[in-house]
C-alpha cells in the first residue's frame, strides 16, 4: 500500500510575480480552491494518509491552509452556513501533512531527495501541484494500481502533438500492454524531430525507495539543477520502470495562460457558475480586447 506522498512546493513562482511576492503560488485559487488543495485531495482519494510537503524557507504559510481553524468554523456554524462549514472541514481530512525544508532551489530532484528521511524505505507517490487532473479514479490511484501489479516505479504519461513534446520529458519504450509501457529511456525536453515518442511525462509519479540512491548519484543537469528525470535514467540501470497512459482530463496551472484557461474550464464545470460564465464569455468574445464588457 502506498501510504505516503511527496508534494514539491519550494519553487519561487517567478512566472506569477508580483502576485507571488508574498503568497505562495500553490495557494493561488483556481475557482475557490488553492492549487495545492487539488493535489492533496487527489492523494487522499487514492488512499494516501501522509503527505510530505517540500517547502522553501519563505513558505511557512503553505500548510496553514490545511490546519483546522476553530474560530472560523464556529462562526460559520453560528450563521447556519453548513455547506461552507462542511467544505472547510473536508480540506485535508484524514491526511497528516508535514513539511521538510529545501533551503536552496536546486531542482525537482533535489526537492524529492530532501524528503528521503520523512519517506523512509518504502514506495511513495509524488504529485506536482502545477498539474491538475480530473478523473473518476484519481490519476495517482490509477498508478498505484499499476505499482501493485508490477512492483516498480510508475510514471504518468499523456500523448501530445509531436511539435509540443519539447515542452515535456518524453519516454522511449520497448513494449507495452494496453496503457502500460516498459520504459527504456527518458529524455528531458527533446527536440521534436528526434523525440523518442509522443508520450509526454506529466506531474505524477509512484517511486520506489531506490530513487533516493539514484538521486544521490545524480549530478547537476539542465539549469544547474538536480533533475528528477536524470535520476530516473539512473534508476533504469538497476530496476524496471513503467509508464501509465492515464485516463483523465489534464490542466496545467504552471503558466499564466494555463492558469487562466484552467480557471475558466473548472468554473464552467460547476453548475452553479456555468450559466453566468457562458453568458459572459459570449459577450467577451464578441467585444474588442481592449474594451471588455463589465463583469457586473
């Protein structure tokens, strides 16, 4: 059973400055939930009971969102706001969250390595909060099922147009059974002309504890950082790794355009918001970009 998950959240959020000067990017709201909550909820729905959040020194407020707030709950209850109260109490329910510090921004691989003592000698999930997945079965849960069958690390992949594969990592695979691919190599941000496949690596992993030894052997790569992809290449020399072409709708909130599109998409998915949003979007599209209609 996969009991633990790591959520790397130590990034500087420079793409979203000045909004992230004080507020961590992971607390920016998509509709009415902060980005981080989507990853925590997905992990909990897949049976994870402990989450290790890797933070930088200035992100101490990140876990406060998931801590109980008795005063706020009492205020909601006294006003009869049961729906909001239930929503508040559901945040991180059944999950223990703890933080570990990444003192220097040395990359995703380094962030995962910082969680080694908290994870211990057991397999674990890793969820990047910049990626949001909506599915009947959580994507990390789909991957845990594959781990139970195969007993090895599992990477999430999605087929993308070849001309966009350079934005992602890509896999070279030898064989596949249905949606599970046996990986031979991983390539970070390949040239589309020579990319090994159109299967892009996205922000969900189930990793064996062997990844920590691989990370310890991995030097600095692209951008002078320790890359998780490079460590997975090391891991492939000692144990098998597979990829799962998951079933889910995927949203990227790591860029401002992606964040805006995700907010619109998930807002329209809400029945209580859909009619008003659709009406406004129709007026917006038919208006000059420099003279948008009032949102009132």
